[in-house]
C-alpha cells in the first residue's frame, strides 16, 4: 500500500512540487522493506505507515501548489479583463 501511495504522489506532481516529503516517503518505504527482510514486522508496519503519511502529504502539497497556481493565473486574467473593460483594450477609456 505504501508503494501505491508513493506512486499516487508522483502522479500528482510531487517529484517537482513536493520533493522533500516525497523523498521522506520513499526513504520510509525502503526502511520498511529492509525491516521486513529482517522479519521485524512491527517496525516494518510503522515505517510503512510513515511512508504512506509522507506520500499523502507530498500529494497534498503538490495538489495545493497546482491549484494555487491556477487561482493566481485566473486572478491575473480577471484583472486584465477588468482593466480592459474600464480603460479599453489600448488603455484608453471607452
């Protein structure tokens, strides 16, 4: 399940938009795999859960940045339209 959460974070753009939390998720996932290999199941479960939480965090951070950029773009576009309506396309009053 941790691997799926990491993959979902990557699909959400985390490698570019939230690399730190994605790296923590991947590190915890590797720790979980190593602990499983040593049959430390309880510790492996904790690392896997930590990996999932970091992956969910990185996906959320990536979605936040994406949405924030979209809002900023729409705000700028609306401001341009407002200026055009008030001043005309060439900056002259209509």
